[in-house]
């Protein structure tokens, strides 16, 4: 039976589920979706699906003849994604709660692996790529996005200058280490991809930005406070954190007088096949 009824979805029920494009992951994910080699009847795996994007979209685009696995360790997110899957009426997704360093799928059993800014955030990237190589069929596609080490460079320049002015040179080293751990250099990731038996077909660079009226607006933004601020504060002695961030806010506000604040987010789409 074809499902064309305009009354099929209850809009009130959809309120807490209708958000397929989270602001942070959307620019990466939309590019990833464009680079997938769409074929019917394949088996796919999405690594680090979070709250369901682009997992649900991939499954719907591939259609019922395909099976799409999603792996993520975040239990609460999995519960919400399952509600989305049920509400959207998607029947070709299989959820795996776990880490991508140990994927419970058979050797040579998958045709497509996707990861939207996920693999690069794994604790052991090399192990994840080894697992991808194990389960992916020969000539299978591995496509991932990752933001690069110059992400938010405008903020980090101010952060580093403040630390330097306060003679906190150890904290500058910790900040640089933090950046390299969270956003590993592209050359390092490429080396690991190739080492694990993949041939990179192409790399596509892109960029988007976050714009704010002021440093105060930037530092009070929900996503900055959720995803970045805890890590930034951990770099500092507890008795100095408030002082340092007061100064950062002051300097960002001064910079914003000439046209606001812009944080650049450069990223890359890596499209590879298993040899």
C-alpha cells in the first residue's frame, strides 16, 4: 500500500522529533549525503549517528531493499532515535549500542560506511579504521566528514593571546594539545586511512561559519556552552578560569565593534574505497 495520506502524521506528536538537521552537524552531513554512491539492495553502516542525522536520511534514501546499521554508545540518544525511526515509519535501520572500535558485524559484510564528524572524534581512530576495513567489502565506499584544526581559529587566537599576556605558557601548550586531539591534522588521518587498506578517491574542502554580534553572545550561546566551554575551562587552573574568560569576553567584545564576531569552521569530505 502506498503511503500518500496527508493525515498520516500527527504534527503535535512530531514536535519533539522533527529536527533532522542539527545546526552543528548539518553542514557536514549535507555534503556527505551528496557524495554517497546510492545503490539499491546494499548494507550500510553509519558511525556515530548521535540523534539520528544522517542515519535516518540515509536509510530513507537507500530504500527498503537496503539495510542500514547505526552504531553509537550514547544510550539516551539511541532511545530518542528509536522514537524517530518509529514515528517516521523506517523499517530498514538496525541500531547497535556500542563503540566503533569494536563493530559486531561480519568480515566483508558491508557495502557502505558513513561517518559525519564521528570517526575523527573516536578515542582510537586507527582501531576504528581497522574495523571499517575488516567489515567493508572490496571496493566498498567509506565516506566521512571532519572539521579541521583551524576550526574557530578566530577564538583560539584571542584565547592564546590572553594566556600569553598572563604568562600562562603551560596552558598554551595544553590548548594546542587539546586542538590536536579533538581535531587531528588531516595528514595524520589520511595516513591512517591509507594504512588500513583504503584508497582515497577524492577530498573536498568546504567551510561554514558562526556569526555573533559580540563576544558575550558567543560565550553565552547554548552550543558553545555545551560542546566547547567545558573543555576550554578544563585547560585552566580552577582559580584562574573566571578571570581568563572575563578577559577573553572583553577582548572579543572589543573586536566585535568593527562588525561582529565570526568563527570559521573549515572541514573536509573524505571519499575512499577499500582496496
